[in-house]
C-alpha cells in the first residue's frame, strides 16, 4: 500500500448538492444540510462534516 492510499476511505461518496429546499437534516445535530431531503443515507451539515473530517483525519 502506498502512502497516498493509507488514509483513503473506499467507497466514500457524497450525496448530490440540493438546488434548494427541502434539505435533509444532519444525522448528528439535526440542522439543515446542503443535500436534498430525498437523499437516503448518512447526511451531515457543513459543521459536522468538518468535525468528522478532523476526527478521522490521519495524523503524522
């Protein structure tokens, strides 16, 4: 495994951005996200996405 592959998550796809309301709610804080309400799956608001990325980022 190369260094560039070390921190990648396989199959980490993002839902499509919504053109407007209704928006899906964040699964952590229940605030509106940037994603359409019709999207089925895990949706996070921008703040929770940022926090999750910090939490799961590789260190070192």
